[in-house]
């Protein structure tokens, strides 16, 4: 009888593949959007290079890591190879952009990552521009490389991000997690499936190496050679979404565990000395940054928001288990 019930659950779950894939497809940005982003980058580059001829502009974040939705803002990093005062340069940039008729220009010099914000009236694209945040450009490449290995990563991360945005748990200023953290949770999860769907690129032979701000970033980036890596695992997107929420609702050891994409495994909080609160770092959910390994992406989470997060994971797991119409319930606006 148990076997029969298990098989019934299986077919129930499989019914969700089509709607999940439809949501995924509907969120993928169309080619013409990518073109517009490139156009905007080129015109910004011209403006910036008038003042700083050696500056280079990079798109990072979701528009470049392949986990961006249609119509999302773009994140741009200006690399200037000189000794500069970031705040001064940001204020100068704000003046330059303002004079060029860009809209809503605003310099946020006191933010954790200081930026200039603007909106381009021609393409309608909003943009956050930072300076010399090269590690973010490198972690963008790592995420993009992982996405090319198995399409299920991009599908899972789109569903998880869409869920997090709908349920208002993608707000770092309110103590919930960044999109970057959710994508790392998905990569880690697929590294841990049996058989594994993703490898651990930082545990393989080095084919890509850069040193940024004293952090050595090395990994295997010839991902075109890994296209069959996950083929032995036949799990579908519906099964993976179900298992992802189950993992974070019921299986993750919040007291002792740190998830680590860098090692493709779970580390102990003890081994990282993340066992007690220091300043504002409470380590209530621990996600190790793949390059800045002393950096816990869960550090924004506090004793109130950890409850919100865990209740949302449980809610999602319950819905996947029992709700007659999981797609509606899962993404119901909070
Ligand atoms: P959205 O689609 O905009 O929600 P995103 O991937 O652009 O997602 P964020 O806007 O949260 O993600 O962040 C932009 C990039 O900045 C992503 C990542 O390359 C970098 N980044 C974000 N948070 C951190 C962090 N805490 N540590 C290091 N890099 C980070
Ligand atoms: Mg972004």
C-alpha cells in the first residue's frame, strides 16, 4: 500500500512539470532586451571614458549570470585602475549622467556597496553602477558557468527566485536573502543530489584564475566539457522543487551546518567559527560565499526574519505535498 501511495505522489508531482516550465519560459528575457542592455552599456562606457579613458564597464548580477528575469534592472561595475576616492568619483559620475539627460540619477555613497542609480529614458532600463567591485564580476561568471552545465539549475533557480519575490523573502534590508544567496542554495542543492546534477567546479583542475583584492579565485571553467555531467540523474523540475523546499523546511540543520558551493559539501559552523553572534553577524542560516569565504550570505538574517524564512519554506513544502493547485498557492503574493 505504501508503494502504491508513493507512486501516486510521484504522478501527482509530475503534473507540475508543465506549469513550472511555463513559468520559467515566461520569465526568460527576450533577445531584444539583451540588445537594449548592450546598447545602454556602450553609451555609458562612452560617457565614462571621456573622463577616465582607461575605465572598463562590466555587466554583473542577474543580467549577466543568466538568472535574470525579463525587465530586471541591470548592475554595472566600472573598473578604474587608479587610486581613486570612490565617493568622489560616484558624485562626479552622477553629474556627468545628469548632464546627459539620464533620469532619476542618485548617488548612494554610504551604502554597503556605494552606487549611482539611474534610468535611461531611451530604453527604459534602470541601472545600478558601482566602482571596482571586481569580486562581484567574478562570482557572476561562476554562476553563469554553473548554469551552462545543466538546464535544471536555471529552471530551479527561476522558480525559487519567483517564489521568493512573490512571498517577499527576497529583501535583504528586511533580513531575508538576496537573489545571489538563493542561486547559491540551488547550486549547492544540485551538487548534493544522488547522483549529483552539478559538479564542484572549485574542487576541479584550475583552468581559470584571477586574484582580486587578495582573494584567489580559481576553478574549472571549461563547462562545455561537462554538458553530460548530470545525465545519470533523471529527476524532473517538479521533483527538484519539491525536494528543495523539503530540504530547507525539514532537513537542513540550522544549528550546526553551513552550505558551501566552494567545497560542494556541508561544513560545520564550528569549523568556520560561526557559532556565536559577533556584532551583527548572527549566523542563523549559513551560506558561505564561494570566494570571500569569511563572508556568510545569511548574515542579513536576524532572529525575527529567520522565523519568517523558515515558515515560508515550510509553507512551500506543505503546498507541494498537499495543495490541489500548488502553482497558484506557491506564488500567491504575500
Ligand atoms: P535580481 O534579479 O536583481 O534580484 P541579482 O542576481 O542581480 O538578482 P542582486 O541584485 O542581489 O542579485 O546582486 C547583484 C550581484 O551582486 C549578484 C552578485 O554578483 C553580487 N552580490 C550580491 N550580493 C552579494 C554578496 N553579499 N556578496 C558578494 N556578491 C554579492
Ligand atoms: Mg540585480
